[in-house]
């Protein structure tokens, strides 16, 4: 088991390295090198000015900050090292004295916390709904309730998240007279975390969790139902029934344990899926998450910030996959991922 964890950790490190190279190439590609392009624009403006006119102090300060932070004229290896260092340290407080880094660090740290909380609560919502309904649908398959669950499940898979968010916005505004957007009330939007802010967060979180968890819940219900139906047809279940064991005891003791595997495996893809899927939903519902920062950075051509967010999402994917592999191995030792 220890050797398996070490192999997976080494593979995860190499995967993160490849992700960082891709994100770095996005920033410093000749057509998208926003830092050098912006410095060239400042240099062009300075050259076009009359020699008797001094350069704008704001432009000079900005040029100094960009040169110090990114070293755009340095060798590629130096720029890559500085970029990786900035991307890793970005969510953490800094006393480096860089105004840009301090502002962006605060922004990313707050939005990252909101994003992780939203993803975690959505996963809990997905599991809490999908697990019992999937078991019920498998035990009472081909019943009227099973057909109803199947219909609602396919409907949940077919409706896009952003369309469901728009429908809930319209229902809340037109029928209930309330706004269902945002994660906080206006009075708690910029305040520090407290008991009141936590309660306000819990009051607003159920709408985004419902929107983001609908498709995942419907998918997991189908997976659990099919897995349980396969297990219930196996000989060991027939033998347990022949010994007089109660039906629910048979289901809970053996097949349900096998049905836990898709729950664990979803950790690897559900976390990045929720974060990437929440980009448009966050925009529709005005959620202060990492998705809105990513959209704003791309629209404003701030590829330095966008590349760092892409790197963070990739690292979160690797961590989720790593945890799911370990949990799967602990629950079912028969699983072998590699030799």
C-alpha cells in the first residue's frame, strides 16, 4: 500500500509539472504574451512622446512592477521558475511588498475558499440524494417509482446547469419576489467570517448546490442502480437468500459495499467538474467564486492570472484523483490500477 501511494504521488507530481508547463506556455506564447506585449506598448508610447515630455508616473510604476514580478526579458527558465513560485504562493498571504500580488492574493484566497466550500457542499448534497434513491431504484426496479426516478434523472442530465440557474432566478424573482443569486447578503459580502456570516452563507448556498449537483446526482443514481442490479443477480446473493437472510441485510452487507466504488471514484472528477461547471453558473448567479475571476481575467486579457487559475484547477484535479485512488484501494483491495 505504501509503495502504491508513493508511485501515485510521484505520478501526480509529474502531472502537475506538465500542467504547469501548459499554463506557462499559454502565458508566454508569442500571440498571447501579455506581459511583453504590454511592455512593448508602453515602450512604443514612450518613444512616440516628445523628448521634452516626461513619461507618466503611473506607467513607469506599472512597468517597474511588471519587470520585477515577471522578468519578461529574462531567460525562459527564470521566467518559468518565477511563474511557478507565484502560482504556488498566490493563495497565501504575502509580505513581499508587491501591491499587485497582495491584491490578487487576497482576491484568489477569498474566491478559492468560496469555491471549495461550494464544491464540498455540492458533493455532500449529491451523495446524500443519490445513494438512497439509487438503492431504492435498484431494489424496486421496474416499479412506477423506478420509472419516475429514471425520467427525472434523464431530465436532470439533459438540462444544462446555467439554464436551470436562469429558471430558478426567474421563479424566485417572479413568483417569490426574492433574489436567489449570490452567496451572501449585502451586509455580509465584505465582512470577515463570523457566526452570522456562516449562517447567511448556509442560507444562500442551497440554490447553487442544487443547480450544480443536479446532473451529478442523476448520473450517480444511474450508476448505483446498475451496479446494484448486477450484484443482486450474482450467485452469492442467491445463496444468502437461500440461507434465509433478510433482503435488506443482504443488500446492505454485500452489494451496497460494491456500490460505494463509484462514489469514491467520483472524487477524482467531481471536484474539478464542479469548479469548471460553476464558471457559467457563477456568472449567472453572481457567485463570488474562482470561476468569475477566470472569466474576468480572460475578458480583460489578464492571462497571467488566468494561467495561474488554470494551474490551480489542474492541481486540484490531480489531488482529487490521488485521494480517490487511495480510498478505492482501501475499500476494495481487489482493485489494481497498475503493476
